[in-house]
C-alpha cells in the first residue's frame, strides 16, 4: 500500500498521516518545566578560554518579553516556535571595551531551529563544525543543535580571535542535548542542482506573500537556470488551490496576466511577478512548487520536473 510522501519521511510520536509533511512538519515538543527553566541558565558557562568570564547573571526571556532584548527582531523568532532565550555577556580584564554576548534560543523543533539559523546563513560564510551546522565571521559564530539556535556576537571590536569564539561555542554545545541531525525535510532537495547552503525554511509568508504559508526556498546552480525555487505543502488540495488562485488574483490586480496550463489540482502558470520577475508555479495535488527570477522558462520547468519526479519516487517506495 502506497503512503503519502510525508508519511515516509516523517513519523513522530505516532502522528503519521495527520498533516505531518516533508516540507512543513512542525513537531510540537513539550514546554520547559520550572525545573528545566532553571537549568536552562546553566547552558551558558561561567568562564572560558584564558580569562573570559561572565558579567552578571544569565537573563531569561520568553515570547512575551523577547522584544526587550531584541526589539525589532522578536517577530522573526515567534513563528518558529520560540519559547525561551538564555543570554549573557562575557568580558576580559585585558580588553575592557570588548564584550562577547552569547544567546541560546529554544525553538519549537529541529526544523524551526534550522529555519531561524537559515535566516542568517549565507553560502559564502565559513563553516564551523558545531551541532548540526554552524558558520563564523570575524565577530560572530552561529550554529543550531537539535531544537536550539546559538548566536555569539562580539562588540567593541572588528574581529575576535576564532579560538575565543570556538571555545565559548564548544562549551555551550556540550551543555546542550547531543544532536548533529539536520531536518529530515531537507532530504527532498538533496542531490538536486542547488547552491550549497542556500536552503532556507520560512515559517510563514513565503516570498513575503501572506497567501503563501510556510515552506522552503533555495537558489539553483547556473545549469538549472540560476533561479530561486520554492516549495510548499498545504493541508489539502483545496487549500493549495486557494493559495494558487490568491497568487493568480494578485498578479491580475498588478496588471500581470498569467499563462495557464493544466486543470484542477494539476496545473501551472507562468507570468511576470512585480517583485521577482519571471515566475513559474505548479500545483500538484496539495503541493505548490515554483521558481522566481525566471529568465528561461524551459530550464525552470525542467528543474520543477526533477523535483516532482524525486518526490514521486520517494512516495512510491
């Protein structure tokens, strides 16, 4: 008996087949108990690496007061199931003007932690071996591990020694549950001509449009047309159809006629998006697959076909 593709890839806690999908599953994990909340502060070390020590106590934030710590950015974290932030600043007697701020965010799931991490990652950033994946710049080090997203930020300097950043990050990583796994949902993009580290998971408003929900975007390599591809899986073919029609109506309101082919829940459109240029969108049952910044419709259609074939092959295993 054939299973849905999402049932094959994701089967957590007996929830197979209940709207858990390869692209969009959000596994809701238990909230921190009071005791666990207290121990959450212990994730951040008291000191590390040749005299760097914590200044003051570890501060905790929740969804209600996160804006007090990252005003203007808190809204980015909430859709990813954010529940708790532990943060502290570190200093060194020999460098009184320099601070290293460590932040550990507990997100809703491994996928959510990857999602918030992927908002900061760039393909050309230097990779570091921490958790599932991490990257570093002269003043930052970020990684995700399980459902935790960790961010280290140096201030008062144009660059902090890499070993100082790594020493702090290693201690934090060691205090978190060991987990080097990447989200299973990313498997659908494996082996396709995608620019490495360009994959992102957005928990809402894909491409900045309210009628598109959560899903993945990625950049393709030149041989695949150098387009930005996106993937969404709706709860049903009806909701996928409504999203398709909402986008078509938006294009019409913007004076952009869409060329349609197919019918029912297996159809496609091509048009000029006001923000992204050429667009190619396919509805396949409850899936929406597409590409923007399209200059070569044939190349875009070829990539979407590869993606559909890969999903179909997984579905039929």
